[in-house]
C-alpha cells in the first residue's frame, strides 16, 4: 500500500515548464558552490600548516581546468575541416617544436596534439632554419608577451624563479 501512494504522489507532482533549463542553471550554481567549498578546504589546510598540500591541491586543480579548456578547444577545432583551420604563426610553430622536444613526442604524436598532420611537423622540422616558417621570440618582443595567457605567464615566471632559486622555491602564493 505505501508503494502505491508514493507512485500516485510522484505522478501528481507537476514539473514546471522548461524545467530542463532550470536544471542546467542549478548545475551551474552547484559548481559555483563546489568551488567555494574547495577554496574553504584549501584555506583550512593553510591554517593547519599544510600549505604544501594546499599548493599541491591548487596546482592539481589548475591542471584539471587547463585540461578541460584544451578538451573544449580541441573539440571545436576538430569540427573545422583541416583546410579551413587557421595556420599557426612562426612563433607558435617554434613553440610546438620546442614542446615536442621537451615531451619526447614523435611527429605523429605532435600532430595529433596540435591537430596537424605528421607531414606538417616533418616540414616544420626540415625548414626550422627558415625564419619565415619558424620564428623565435626576441627578448624585446612586446606583442608576443601580450599574446600569452595569464596562466602561461604565471607558469613561465614560476619556472624562471625555480631555475633562479632552486627546486624548493615553489611556495603557496601569498593571500591578497
């Protein structure tokens, strides 16, 4: 008998029109609340003297969010036919080749990550000394510095500081 009354209650429950759009908004609000909870947890770690754990958590979160950004951008670019995609600039090509060397990727892995063919990577490598195809960034180049994302600039500064001060330099950011 109790099961029947629950079924009747569920059937009599009316959902508002366009309830699916309300659910989407609710999900976005929940994600915002989760962010606040994560920040509170990180603050508790810092107060308890676990600043290294807090910093590790912050960096892991940043990596996860960057991976999601890349997944979204890659999905968008994959929907564009290869001949319609924008071409990489000379400096971007050089950065891709440098990243390839740092990661130890082969030509096909590099091409897969940057949505170009391995023949394209082969051509870039063959013509690496051609200034028109692959360019290096000059130290005084302001436009290249303006094109960098804030995350890339922050990571570059951390790497510079780590090289200057040693491997134990990574400390939690001071709170502002």
